[in-house]
C-alpha cells in the first residue's frame, strides 16, 4: 500500500498531491448529502404534510452533529488513522441516505437525516481538510486547504441541479439513492490511496526540509478530544475564533444552504432554477475559496476575515430586496455572497495553527468548527420557524447580515492577547 504512493527519485508526483486529490474527491462525494436539504424540503412537505419548522429541526440536528462530531473524528484519526475513519464515515453517510427512502414519520427523518448522516459527514468535512493540509503540506498549505474546502462548493455545483431534477421528475427518493451511491463510489479510492502522515510512506511533507518525527498517539480518543477543548478554552483567541465561526455557520449552510431554495420558490422561482442559483453560488465559491487560500499564504488572516464577514453581511442585508428586483438583483447577490461562502476557512485554520500549533490543529479546529455548525443548526431551525410564523424569510436574512458585521469586528481582536503556552493535545 505504502509503496503505491511513495515518491521515488524518478516520480515527479509528490505523494502529498495524491492524498490531497483523494481527499478532494472524498469531500466532493460527501457534499452530495450536504446539498440535499434545500432540494428536499418542499418535496417532503408536499408528500408528508410536514411543516418547514419540522423539517428544519431535522436539518438542525444534522448540522449540529456535523459540527460536534468533528473534534472526536480528529481524535479518532490521530488514534486509528485517517483511512479507517474516512471509510467508516462514507459508509455511514451512504447507509443513512439510502434508508431515508423508507421513512414515514418525522422522528425517522430526524434519526436518519439528522443523526446518522450528521455523524457521517461530520467525520469528514473541514476537519479532514485541515488535517490533510497541515500534515502533508508546508509549502502551498493555504492553497491546498482552499481547494479542499472548495470541494463542498464544487459538490453543490455537481449535485444540486442533478438532485433537483431527480426530485422534480422521478422523486426525492431517487436523489437520496444517488447521494448514497456517490459516497460508496469513493470508498475504493480511499482504501487504496489514503495515508495518515508523510512518514507512513517514508516521505516528507511537501515543501518540508526534514521529515517529521513519528507520532505515537495513545489514550482514549474521547479523552483526547476533550483535552483539546480544555486547552483551547483557556485562550481568548479560541472564543473569538469560535464565536466568529458560529456566525459563519449561521450565515452560510444554516441559512442560505438550507433555505435559499425554498425562499426562491416562495418568490415564484421553479425548483430546478432555484437549485441552479445555489449551484452558481458554488461556482463563485470555488473561485473565492481558492483565492482565499492563496491570499492566506501571503496576507494577514485577520484582515482577510474582516473583509469576508463584512462583505457577506452587506450581501445578506441586500438579499430581501434582491428577490423583488429584476433578475440581475439576485445575480449580484450570488456574485458577492458566493465569493466568500467558505473563504473564511483557510484564514481561520491558519490562525488556529498560529495560536495552538500545528500538532493541535485537528482537534482544536474541530471544536471551532463545532461552533460553526452550532450556528448553522441554530439558523436552520430559527429561519424555518420565522418562515412559519411570518410567511417569509426577510427577518432571518436581516438578522444574519447584522451578525456578520459583528463578526467582522470580532476577528480583528484575534492575536491581540498575550499567547498562552500550548501543550500537546494528545499524549504520545
């Protein structure tokens, strides 16, 4: 296995790029189910008569577990290896997605869509991207992290129009089965090519001048995960990073990722056209996140985050008016909002590494990402309730815009306090 990706003297491809490529495909496939909530809300409402608040509750559970499983997944990756955890996560996502086709009651939606798929996707997501980028790359780390983060946006581009078409023409169950098949399709690649660390294949991280010392992690992954939380919580920067990322989640996949499609349908747009609108956001996000990774390698990450949150806040404040404007109004929103959908990830991970050290990025960032998903879950549920109570989403969009402006002010404070000594998050 190791020999398959070991870099030899005549091999121009560094094994880090192979691992990064497999990780990209893994995150791409896993993003399929991340794309489905907005597509399936209306079909589930029409078939079962469930309210949007009821469906949004299941989405909130999914988003919450998607985030809070991250630090534990990072600890499991430290203890048992990236490949085993990723394969298990892909199989879990596929099983949960396929079994949703048999559900009949709201609690089944919450269990399968919320719990099972939330845990499976949470074991990958940004934590996997951060772990791979920081272990395998010294040079071009920001660019690679930007590319891996953009995989979820690319997944929207690939999956959303297809899933919307399947749900509209064949039925929502066909969309769920398609996602399950995509997740299973990546498993052979992960089993064959994924490796945990460069030293496992006798290589150095890309751009490194010397090989890292072997890392032997012992102890309970559960204890190691909470040890990382204890380490992070003693730093004011952790709370600034987690607080701003809470708002990031609330203003992206919690609100727009879940509710833009039904909000567009409310304004007379066809389901496939609304899904294409969200996919177009994914197009601009690929550009924005790749550029963000490049900029993170060169500029002050705090200032980048200030710009990203500020522009996102202004675009969300504009969104209610965009629905009532001529068609170019929504296009303008898509461009400005799409460019920084997940552009916040590379500078946030970079700041986490600067504050807590490279060895602790996986678990500490996992907790920061948990705050992101807590925000996403809160916004998904709150926006569904606001739509049920008021008949539209305007209040939800305005509130998210104001929160983003607050986050822009928060991130400028990161790194202003004296640094605390940072112990290792996991015992060797």
